């Protein structure tokens, strides 16, 4: 069939070439092909997906950041609660130790105590004052260790005072107030 079509076109070629289109047709084609180009206002699908994925990532990051902030705030409040409980317990212990120390020191007021013992007690007291200042400035991780050192300081002072009082009782020197007492 193609052979017949080709044969027909070849035989009648001259008849096809003699017709020329009207100038209006050429002007319309020229205008359509080379006329002012209009911008397409529709966005491609990949641009929309790109902006949607950026927006989704931003929302996800904000959500995760908010959750982390809430969690960190909760943990800070629980740490503060634990620290408040620790400080309350320590305050009670400190009052008890301080009253015991005051009682024992008042019992020793009537006796002469070795100068080195008084120096040791004074040094322990100044060390305790330094620990109190350090406790206020220390980070929360260190506060428990500082409180423990303060309790140890109170216990050491009480132990020294008890040894002195036991020595006084053992030697019967309550009657002899002029005798120097050492540890």
C-alpha cells in the first residue's frame, strides 16, 4: 500500500506544489510561533513537594524541641525538689548537731582545755563556715558531697568534745579545775 501512495505522490508532486497559502495564514502562524510569550502561572509538582517537605521538617523540629524543653524543665524541677528535701534534712541535722556541740562546750567552760584542742575546734568551725559558703555557690551535683563533708565536720567536733568530757570524768578532774585537759 505504501508503494502506491509513494507512487501517487511522485506522479502528482507538481499538483501539490502549486498551491500557496494566503498571507493571513502566514501572519497568524508567525504571530503564534514568535509572538509574546506568556508565563505559565502553575508551579511544577516537585516545587510544591519541596516546600511541603521543608514545612513538615520545620514543624517536626519545633515539636521535638518543645518536647525536649518540657522534659528538661520537669527534670530541673524534680532536681530542685530533691535538693530542697536534702537541704531540709540537713538543716534538721545541723540544728541537732549544733545544740549537742553547744551543750558539750558549756560543760567544758569550767575546765581548762589544752590550747591545741581549742585551736583544732576553731579550725573545724572555720572549715565548716567555708563549706557553708561553698554550698551556696556549688553546682547541684556537688552539693550532696559538701553536705556530707559538713556532717562529717559536726561529727568530728562532737567526737573531740566527747573525748575531752570522757577524759575529765575518767580522771576525776571535775574537782580539780586548774588541770589542763588534752585529747
